C-alpha cells in the first residue's frame, strides 16, 4: 500500500493551504482565537526543523554508507588481481558485520545511559531499538536517523583495517575481528567523547567528525594487525622492498572520488542539526572547508612526490593525499578559514607521502596506505584543532580544547585500541589462525577462499 | 539566467525575517490583526511540508535512478568479457526506453483516472504532463517529483530482465520487450495496488515499495524470457553444468553496493511523505530496517555457502544475498523490528543460495542470479508482510493484509506477467528473432552487435 | 565534540513543540499577545525556506561534485590502458586545481562586485570568504552552499578539456592550463551572464544551467587544445583514421551513468531556490525534463548509428548521445514540455553522431568525443532556448531571450575562449612544452609520467 497516489497520502497534510483558507474566511477581529489556533496547528504540525535535522542525518548517512563502496573500490584496485574478489567480499561482509554488531551492542556502548570508571566504560549495552514513531523525539530528530548515521561511521572504521591487512588474512578471523571492533572497541572510544564520557568531561577533547574517534581508531587497529599478522610473503627481502603494484588503478581512482564525495556527509552531517540558519550555514561551510582540505592534500602530495621522485608523480600517493587531507580536516571542519583548511589538508598530504617509506622501513606492510592516511593524518588533524577552534561554536563544560587535552585523547585512544586489538589478533592467531597457508597466499585468496577469480579472463599470471 | 547570484533570486523570499521585523514594529495590542496576517503569509508561503515531501521524491528518485548504474555494473561484472560492452549498452538503452514509455503510456496506466474490469485495467493511458508549476498541487508534493520517482521504479523492473537473459539476446528485440514491459505490463500490475485497483480494493494486498510489483514483476518477465530464449550455448551438457564465471568481480561488487545505496531511496521514499515528525520518523526507521535486511541477507548467504561448499564462500552468492535481503524487506520495510528485519533478510539470503542450483537443475540459465534475488525473495517478502504488519500505520478500506490476500497478489502478478511476457517473447522469437546466430553468440555480442570490445587490450580469449 | 548525542544538540530547538505547549497553557483571550509572540518566534526561527534553498545547493553540489568521478571513469574507459592511470590522475588533480583557483580568484571574477568594459570584466578578484555564520544571509541561502555549488561547475568545465586532449599531454602543462581556465577564462564567461554582466544586461541572453557558459566553454578550450597540441601519434595516416579503441567500456558506461545522475543536480539545483511550492515544482519538472532529454539523446544516437553502420550500434556513441542530450537541455531545462525535451535531446544525440566523423575529417583528435557532446550540443541547446522560453518564469530587464541574443552569447563565448585558450596553450607549448616525447607517448604516459601502470597484470601489449 506504499504508493497509492492520488487517492490518499500517508501523513502529509497541507496545513498551510487549509490555514490560508481559514484565515480568509474569518477575517474579523473576534476570530483571532480561531486564526491563532489554525496557525499554531500549522506551525506545530510542520515540524520543519525536526524534518531538516533528520534529513541531514539521512542524506549524510547514505552518502557515508556509499563510502563503503569507495573503500571497496580503492582496495580492490590496490591489491593484486589474485586477491581482488576476496577483497571486495571482505568489504561487503564487513559492512554487514558492522551493522549487525552496532545494532546488537555498539550503539548503546557508544551512547550509554550510564557509565562507570569515570566515563570510560558504558554499562548499558544491548540492542538499539527506535522510539515511538508517531511522536517528535525530544532529541530534535528522528531516532533511527541518528542510529543510521552513527552506524555508517562504525563501518568506516572497519573498512580502514580491511585495506591495510589485505592479501594475507583469512576471511573468518577478519570478520571476527571486525565484530569485536564494531561492537566494543570503536564504541568505547566513541563514548569517551561523543557519548559524553571521560575525554569530553575531563579534558574538553574535541573531535568534530572523528579524526581520532573513527580514523585513528581504524588506523591503530590496522597497524596492530599489520604488525601481528606480518607482511605479505615476498614483500621484504632484507633491506629491499618488493613493490607489489595495485592491479586496477582506475578502480582506485573511483574509490578515491567516492570517498571524497562521501566525506561531505561524514563531516557536514556531523553538525547534527540543520533546522536553523546558523546550522545550515555551518553545514555549508563544512562542505567548503572539507573540499579545500582534500584539495590541499592532493596538491601537496603531488608536489612532494614530484620533488622526491624527480618529476614523476605517484598516482596512488595522490589518491591517498586526498584521503589524508580529508582525514586531517575531520577533527574540526567548521572553525578554520578556507585558506587554513587548504593548509591543514596540505600538511596531511605531505605526511602521507613521508609516512609510506617509513612504514616500509619498519617492514610494516600496509597494502593500501591506510595507516598514513587515516592514522597519521588523524593524529595531525586532532592535534591542530586548538589552533582554529573558537569557543563560540561548540561550548563545552570542560572548557575549550587544549593541545594537552587533544594529546591525551590521541594517546588514550592509541593505547586502548592497540591493546584491545592486540588481544583479539593474538587470540585469533593462536586459535583458528589468521593467515592462509603459504600455498594459498601464493595462489591468491580468490581461488583459495572464495572459489572464483576476480578477472578470470584477463590475468597474465 | 539561471544563476544570477547576488542581484535577485528566483523565488525565495525571506518571509520569516520580514515577519520578525513587522512583529517588532507593531508590538501593540491593536496590531494583532497585522501580526496574524504576517504570520499567516509566512506560514502559508513557506510550504514547508510540501517542499519536504517533494524533496523525498526527488532525492529518493535520483538515488533509485543511480540503481541503473548498479545493475549495469553488476551485470557487466557477471557476464563474460566478450559480452560486457553489449551488456552496458543494454543497460543504458533500457533505461532510456523505460523512461520514454513510462512517460508516453505507463504512468497513466499505473495511476489511471478510471479503470475497467474490477480495477484490473486502467482505461486512461496517454502521455503524462505536469500540472501548473506556480501552484501547490493538492497531492501535497510537486507533480513531477512523483512522476520522476515512479519512472525510476519502472526502470528497475526492466533492469532485472536484462541480467537474466544476458549474453544471448539481440539488442533490438530486447528493447522491444522492454518497451512493452514498461508501457503496459509493469504499469498494469502497479495499478492493481498503488493505483488503487483490484488487489488494493478487493484484497487489502500490501506491498510497500514493490517486492511483488517491481521485483517479482521483473523476475517473472526474466524467468519467462530465460525459458523461451533458452540457455547460453554450452551452458548445460546433459546433467552437467558448465560454469561461465563473471569476468569482473570488482565491478559486480560495486554494482551491489550501488544497489544497496539506492535501496534507501527505493524503500525510504516509498513512505511518500516527509513533512511531519511521524513521516520522517518512518522514513528513518525504513532506512535502518532496510539496512538490517541487507545485513541479514549477506550473512545468511555467507554462512549457507560456507556450509554447502565446505568452508569456501561464493562471492557472487554474497552479493546476491545482499540483494535478496533487500528485496525481502521491500514489501514492508517499516513495521518489522530491527531484529525481525535481519531475519526477513536472512531468509532471503538463504533462499538465494538454495534457488541457484534449483534453476540449473531445470536448465534455466539466469546469468546474474536475478530470479533467485528478485523473484523468489520478492515472493517471500510479500508473503511475510502480515506477520509484522500493524494496521495503525497504513490503513486500508479492504482491511489489513492477510496471507490469503498476499498470496492472491503474488499469484495474480505471476500469472499475468508470465502470460503477457510469453506473448511478447514468442512474438519476437517468431518474427525478428530473439537470439543471435550461433557464430555471433560464440564470437560475443560485443563484436557481433556493437562493433567494439569491452576490454580490447586484455582478454586472453 | 561533534556528536554528543542525547545530552545537547548544537543548534536545533524544538520551537514548535514548545509553542504547542505554550498555546495549550494559555488558551485565554488575553493571552493573544503571548501566543502571537510564541508563533512569531517559532516561524522566524524555523528558517524553513532558507534551509530548503541551502539544501538545494548542498545536495545538488555534492551530486555535481560526483560528476568528477563520472568524467574520470568515462575518460579512463575511453583511453588506451597505457594512459589510463595518468588519465585518472589528471581527473583527481584537475578537480583540486579548479577548487583552489576558484576559491583564490574565480568566484569573485564570476560574481564581481564591480565590473568594467560594459560588464565584460569583473574588477574585484580575490579569495572568496564566507559571511557571518550566525546570521541568515540576505541572499536567502547559506553563503558557502552557493560557493560550493558554483565551484563544482568550474570543475566540470575543466573535466571536459581533460578528455579531449587525453593521451598526449603532460601533466604539469595540463594543470597550468586548468588553473588559468578555472581562475579566469570560465569565471569571465560566467560573469557575463550569471554575474549580471554584458550578455545578461545588453542581450537578455539566457543559459539556465550552462550549455554555453560551462559546456561550450569547456568545449572551446578542448577544441583549441586539440588543434594546437595535435593528434595522437598514429591516429591519422593520410586520409585514413586509425581507430584507437577505449580500453574499458564498462568503466565508460559507469561514467555515463554517473554524469546522468549528477545532471539532476547540475540542472535541478540551478533553479537556485526550493523554499516555495513554485520553486520545488520547478526543480521537479527540471528533473523530469533533464531525464527526457537524455532519453532522447540515447535513442536518437542509437537509431542514427544503426542507420549509418547498417544495424550495428556503437556503444560509445550511445554514451555520448546521453551526454549530448543532457548538454542540449541544460540551457533551458524548465520551460520545454516533456515531449519537447525529448526532441531537444534527440537532436543533440544526432549531432553527436554526425560530429564525430567531421572532427576526424579535419584531423582533430578528440579522444572521448567531448567536443561533439559538450561544444556542439552546447551551442544547439543555447540556440533553441527562445523556442520554449516563456518570459513569465525568468524575467530579465533586457527582455526575453532572442535568437540573435543567444547567437551573440554563443559567438562571444567562442571567440573569447578560443583566443584566451590559444594564448595559454601556445605559451605552454613554447616554454615548458605540452607534449611528451614520442618515446614517452609510445610507451604510455602511465609509465612515463607517473611510474606505474593502470593494469599491470592484464595488458597484452
């Protein structure tokens, strides 16, 4: 009965029209009461700001959901073809596991009704359930619109891990790690700040859309995984690094553009409200600043690689430069000026280019460059917040964010995520095992684990 | 003159601001009339709910339009490379034919002013034309926003057929079938329920966003086509099935994500209104439930294939599991709880995995697995509606949906679409012919029909 | 502090709810003043039309931003694999250069506070900076929402050039050209009409969403580049044309769909307002008309190629037919009827098919067919505006658009862009050089300039 057009419509009433008619009919002074009542009904029924706020979450949410496709394309493009089908399978299944666990446990861990340990741990886990659909929620937006928006953030954190540890992790242990990450690790970190917990109340820590809470969390988990799992077979010989070029650069470019596109939802909808002029002005400015940071990241990565590689520029560095710029502005996409946004993003782009060889030096094999883009730039973006932050925009009872408070947040997140992730990765390693056999890794995970090839007709291998 | 910024703006007036000023200037009691008039003008001019409703159709509509790209990528990825350019050409042209026919005939068949045969046949076909753009439509939304939203649904039904009968249908007969499907077959089915026709008035049939009306209709037409046209050359030898693996799995994954993304518009905007708190609450809950059903479909398909294939999981089954889960929730994405949404989707995912070998047993060659995902899950989703349906949300004069009424709807749709499709497929077969010559099929339709190759530099063939 | 859910919300206030309560509490006659005040506060605070307008720019803007991905995929698919990674790199970097330059110079050139030379040249360049975020802008929408929307238009113009001159231009000179195009050339042209300059005030020139201002500007710059740079090595031998087929047709199809998708934002949001019934009606009608024009372009290109090539239809012609149809309707997507929109698009589709061999005759090497689709159809779309234009919709002090006025606009744009582009291309040619060495072109720009290959494991070359 969804679309019975022209006969009746589910809920919309044309109150304004009705009102206008009423107003015309009773244009006498003693009808003031009637006109007032009609106006009040029209205004209270229109729910304008409530709808505008909910739209922000819903539209922002689907755009961020689409980032899952962006990660999928980026990663499918940057792995070798023998693992590309497996990588896309991981991306589809991780998004599913993340959604399930965040419903079952995560949401109420991240936004707990009660906390213990000075706001470090929510004590009210359990499945999320929406409220009464017939009423305006007191929060000022549709309850499920917020759940949906928060859920797609969780999936982002999980997608980061998937790229780093590609090509040498079996599917099931990877999904178990994802389940724990999205049910507990990420939600606990998010609760410290967005759930009003320890970092928020004690340190005035500020992370607008998640440079630390989402991107660094994913990045630390990825780093821990890369170290514990080890590098791909053949990646490092003594001091030399064996390049394993991505099999499909156009898909990686597509993934980059999809992520860039999705980031407008990621940062813009993190304003959390759009029903007033001030709020929608802020959302718009966030869009502009977010774009400028990506611009800075791309151009800085381009120039840096041109300098380092004597004129040649590295396409994958440029793609990661865009992502690095975007991550860098995510901790505070509203307060900086356009020019400062370019600079914040540009530093991120340079950090990406400099971090990649550093990881290789430590024989940390990050297949898609997620650690530089998400972890390093996540830290950078978080640490630079106090420079541009203006208290007027986001008041906090614990005071404005300070460099110390930001550092505390970065470190606490790092320590917690590394310890928690290590426990899970080691537990998996010593039970069901994390890596495929050497033969399977050599053959490629597509044939070993999912029984088909990404490009059965093309590969020259 | 579209963008003369800073000098004048087309239609927006800042009524609220003007009002505020007016209100401040005349703050005396005998100015009540003036203040009331100003308020009434502001409220009636803001058209808040009208705009919110129209936005739902427009945003939902472009997201669903993008599903055409999703089907295109899914199908391009799952055909062999020698037919991949042809498949994408079909997807672009079918979307065009669908749009043209739905404008010329289909819309007014689906939403007829008058019907005959107990509401089984609209009797007022003819081109759709918008109303007076300067007025608020009495329907509560911009007329063209509804046309646009309905049009992209038609294209979805046509896209389903394209995938099943891929690799062995010539372009022109396929497009002729598409024209009839989108001008008559789909619109007639849609009229029975969304047009207020027979199924709605006589049986209280309920199909919120089209598990039966869109997906089963496409699925029945695809099934009929697959049987009449026959399997691809070499697909079946006696009792053995020759696997013909898809040529580009990452594209198929991309298509899956695009469809998932588009489904939020497909189901969410089928609420048809967003201007009140109750409506936007419902839209948001539909988003959440739709996602959970996809999650259920993916995870159930994963586990089922792992059990059947002893640990290996099949990537294409997982992609179709997502689609199957989404189709399953489409008949009623609002009433179920989050947990029930997971289960409804999970059953869909299992059905997909079990249906694929069944089709092979009957030598029905469904290239992309569209029949399991859209037809089988469409039936499942429709039949389970009464379990969760709560009368309060969508009242209907013929009473709440019943299992019998749902079954009648499923069967009537199946019988009609199979008969109508058979007539068209046979008519094409015995006139201009449907299949390419054996040589052309062997060579691939890319070279035979469109004179270029999808991947001229790669293929090892 | 971005997402502190459940404790406080940044800006949204639930004024309507508060109001309702107030209204119930004081339902006596002498409380009229209080009720009026509450109503006024609610209405003025809701900012409904302001938010609706800003949403139009923001949602339209991100959709148009995503067109950058569409151009990227279209171009990556239509170049040979040895240049595909380079082409995607160009697309990512040109989008960045465009954003930077439009912020630094372009916006205030396009929408100048003051002009000289009869409105031909803005005299107030300089970086754009947003206004006071806490206030309603007098323009009726969030300042940055407009900047963002205009910026993505600039990038579109630059993307057009990139496709035409693909495979034989070095990265740095290309980006320098892009910088000048997006800082000066495009903004100056845009200022003549959308900035209220010469074409608008003297000729009543009308170009709703940019058939001339965006698409022809890009097309002229591309044509100039193609002529000055010359054809790809080996493309033309005497009178024979060596076809160089695109390496990845499915990606080109994806690009086409993404562009089609983005065009709803491109044309729809060029209505510039959505806060009233009349405005949202117009946006919706633009969606419908835009789709019909694409439909016409596809079907006309299909039929035309079938006639010319004796039954075979050319996939790339069909993709460019869609784009040609879309460009054709862009100059006036609101006034035409649905049927006229089909025809306008269909003529565009025919023009595309006829223009491609014409360019080859003159040995103008347009790799992706951008000149037929954007330049030829841009001229066609602009010239046909007076046929459907109805003065009531977009009043202009210089009178309704005339065929002469449109012609003046087309010619002035062509002359200016050709001269300006020639100067830049020649300056680059005689200084740093534009073309790679013959060896580099032969090897492919992927290896020559960016040090990796698009598909290192596939290519048979």
